[in-house]
C-alpha cells in the first residue's frame, strides 16, 4: 500500500496512528503497512525522535513525540497552503492542542 503514497505521507500516517500511543500491530493496521514497510520507516523515525518506543506486555508501544507532532503541524500546514480549503484545517488545530512542550524542539 505504500507504493501509492509518498514517503512523507507514510510518515504522517504513522505519526497520526501513534499520536495517542499504539501497539506495533495497531500502527501497522492503521496505516496499512506490511512488516517490511514498517521495519523500513520505524527505525528512522525513532532515530529522528519523531516516535518514542516502550516495551509493554511483550509488545512494542509507540507514541508520537512532541517533535513528531511538530512534524505533523508543518506537514499539514504546508499541504493546506498548497491545496487550500479542500484540506481539513481542523487537524492542525487539534494537533496544536496536543502539543506538550511550550517551545518547539528547534527553539533553544
């Protein structure tokens, strides 16, 4: 299923699926990813600190970090700027409320 989506769309789908915390199987099912695609994207997302991983009941549990939420805000903001009102701006407002840190990761 990843063949029809860009890499940014796949990353955004994973971040949305893990926004409130999800098991590995829930992320794969929610994004329509097979094991190979999941293992391609997830290590990079963990290294980039877009997703945190914890071991829970013998299965990995993934949660979108504040940096991952910031990525989603930029991604959806750019989509909205490029395609206008056809894109659902409500998601950006919801993500803003979910933000945990007062300052984004790039402000020191």
